[in-house]
């Protein structure tokens, strides 16, 4: 019976060790996170713009962290966006949707997954939007749609280029048809931006999928992506089961998507500000030349019409 007692004692020790394992909340609030070589200090990652020095992995970052990287700390203003009524469908599964929203807001300190900010890049006024994956997987519902549309309207009203950093799994099931409607609404808003001849630059971040990819995220005049970002509509296993073929190892990653022509440039996070600034300078100069040419043609037509009339 001694061996039985030994096994039971070992079992008790294992239980005590497991009980001492930190919770997700404790890990999130600690000074450490994990990457290719195991634990890494968050401070070290932050100093390198949340990119691993060893493997080059671009870690997911919040909207505020994104704006800090892009504009520099305290060099931007976050815009207030309208928040529609919570839980319009009274959704409930294992947990009430409204409780999930409350938890996400406490976790991220955001009202919804999308945030909009304004600032300057190379002395060019820009309006920028981003999605926080930590807010319910970056899913888009009515509040997120309103925020994106508000950002685009701000860009139009202020004659600003619009830059967006998408990240998320698609439309939020808890708002079903209302969430799906945001695909159409945001697409129409982007069309209005283009009617006003304003540049729209998208930078894909990891992961961007589902209805986000199938709507406003794929409509950029220029599409950038961070390295090794997942960019997809349907999941890899779904596609593989459908086509019944083995898929490349880097399938749906930004490098593969670039080869297929859906991404123009892959840019390291540290180079994004400079690259987007250069692209905006080119696009705005081109638009200025087109407007000047159009104005000259209009002036010439007016002169011709006056000559004919006289």
C-alpha cells in the first residue's frame, strides 16, 4: 500500500502546483509576456515598438499603442465617436452580451473596438483609425461601424487623408444582421471619401479576417501590411476542406497575399510612419496636379463658351 500513498502524495503536490498557476488576468497585468524564446519583459518589447528582437514577430497592440507608435506619444487627439444602444437584440448565450461588452470595456478602457484619432504625418493633417483585437476579438458591430463612418466623415470635413489599421475576426455575431449591415455602410462611406479625391491607405495587421477583409479593409488606394500578418476571409481549414488540396505553409500570410496582388507593400512597424508619409506626399501632389489640370480645362472651356456667345 506504500506505493499507493506515494502516488496520492504526488497527486496532491501536482494539484497544489496547478492551483498556484497564474490566471489570465494575472498574466496580462504582469511585467512579462511570451514570444519565441519564452518569457520576455513587456518593457523591452515596448521599447522596440512591440516587435520581438529575436524572431521579428509583430505583437498585437491596442489602439492607443498604435497611435503612440504612429504619431508619437501625446502628438495626437482621440476623437469622440457615437455609441449606439448596447445589445439591440437582447442577445444571450452562456453569458449576456451586455455583460461581455462591460468586461471588454473594463479590459481595454475603450467604448468599442474602434478608435479614431487625428494628428500630423510629415506636416500633413491625417485622420487615423485602428481596431483593438483585445475588444471581443476586434469584431465589428454597430458601434464600430459608427466609429469608422465618423472617422471618414471627419476626414472629408477636414480634407484629410484617411488611414486605417484593421485587425479582427469579422462581424460580431451578437448583433447578427446589424453587424453585417456595417459592411455595406462602411463601404459606402469609403466611396464618399474617394468621391472627394482623398487618399485612403490601409495597413493590415495580424489578424484581419472575415467581414472586415470583405468590406472597407480591401478598398484602400494603397494596401500595406505588417510582416507575417494573417489576412483572410474564410479560415485555412475551411478552404483546405473545400478545395481538397494542401495549402502553402505561408497561406493567408501577408507575404503570400502580396504575391497574389492583394497587398502592395509589406512594411516593418518602425518604418510605417516614414513610408505612409512618403506615400501621402506623392498622392496629395498627384491629386493637386489633377485638380489644377481640371481647373485649367474648366477655365479654357469657359473662355471658349464666352467667345462663341459673343
